[in-house]
C-alpha cells in the first residue's frame, strides 16, 4: 500500500508509481499494466481516479490501450 501525500492528488501519486515501475523495467515494453479495477483494488482509489491514472499515462505516451485487451507499456522510441 502507498503512503498518501496530502498535497498531491492521488491519481498523480499512483501514476508516479506506475511511471517508476516502467522506468525500472518492472513493467517491460508490450507488457500489460494494471487495469482500472486492479488499481482500485491495489490502491483503494475510485474507478474515476484509476481511469485518470491510465488516461494520463496514455496521454504521455507511456502506455497504449488495445480495446478488449487492456493497457500495455509503449515501446521506447
């Protein structure tokens, strides 16, 4: 579980964890990242918050979504 920082939005804190795991190779390119429901279960956040995490990471180009399959780590360019 994560220790929440009171002045940082929760979606940003969870996104930072995912970013770190991508950078460390815990989530390798083309591997699946946790789904919305997995993020809800793991971090105790709302579904909308979990969706914002994935949406932000997608906007940054760190992950991509394949409809019906999930979200995956992008291949570095």
